[in-house]
C-alpha cells in the first residue's frame, strides 16, 4: 500500500497502538500527505516514523549551503564612550566597515538609562565581508563579551557603556539576535534567539508587530536600504566574476 503526496494538503492524526511493554500510544501529524487507500490498523500498528517516511513518493528536498548575508551591528552608546573606539574594536573580528550611520540621539525608550545613563546615542555599522547566517549565535556571544570589556564596575556591579545588537541583512529581511526568548523568536543555540525584525516588500522595509521603535524610524530604514543595495551589488559582482560569494567562516 503506497502513500502519495497530494497537491492539496491533507492532515491526518494517526494513532499508534501501544507496544507490548505498555508504552503510551502517541499521535503523529502528517502534513500534506494523503493515502491511496485507507490506513488500516495492520499497516500502522507497529510502523515507525522512519519506516513510514520511506513510503513517501517524491523527491526529498535538497539541503544546500545558504548564501552569505550582510553582517551589521546596531549600537547604543553612553555619553562617556566614543563611537570610533567601538567601531575599531568591532573591525578586529568582523573586518572592515563599509557603511555606517553616525550616532544620533536615542530617545525611543528609557529602558537603558538606569544602567547606561542619560544622553544615549544610536549608531549602525555594516561590514564588508559576508558571513554565514548559521553563525549568528556565535556572533552575538562575541559581541556580549565585547560589551563586558567596554563596561565599568560601579559599586560592585558591571555596567555597560555600549549595547551591541548584531544581526544580518539579506535581500528579503533583517534578522536580529537576542538573549531573550519570546513568542516570535527561534532558538539558535548558545543561549541566543533570532527574530525577523523587518521584511523587504515592494521596494521598502516594512515593520512587523514586534519591530522595535528605532528600527521603524525613517533614517534607520533608509540606512538599511543602502546596506541592502550594497549587499546586492556584491552579489551581482560575484556573479559577473563567475565566482561564489565570499563568506567569512573564520
């Protein structure tokens, strides 16, 4: 008895019989699968998920390496740290900066003021070298260490002088890393989560329900459009040169 992939998704709940050892039965949800004939208890009574999958007709999706993406960092700077010193430190692991949005007043929230003080500034950097998107968690762990290096211990407590938000941009979206879980975030590993913060649609970046206020600002979106154009230009250049995009995996 075969199982065919249908053009229209059909969802079936298949109840497996308990084993002789008395294990509880479990439910398997089959997405986009229909059966040529009705599933009988004889067929499924002792069938594992692995063996069931072998019966599915059709080509299994091919796993491919993703294209490199454009690394960028959003910075929140206290008044007693220079933008240039942070930029210089970030070029050590990430390489040359190709675009930057120079510091401007950060007045979107008071969240950071208790730790970092008043008169905070916002800035953004993008880096020339493309990165593997699978290394975003590692990148966030690194920037967390840099935050601690720049920090000051006051009354026995380490206080940050810079907040570094790494993320990446590709043609269709902006992805940011976070140490905080939430309903729309996906766990990457190393205590790091990721979220799609902006999507590119009809020639512009559009915010989502959870997009932070500063990423909704026109000057930030305009900067991201410049970064996106630089990224696409790099892709076109590599295609014209007949070579694969250079991706930093160091």
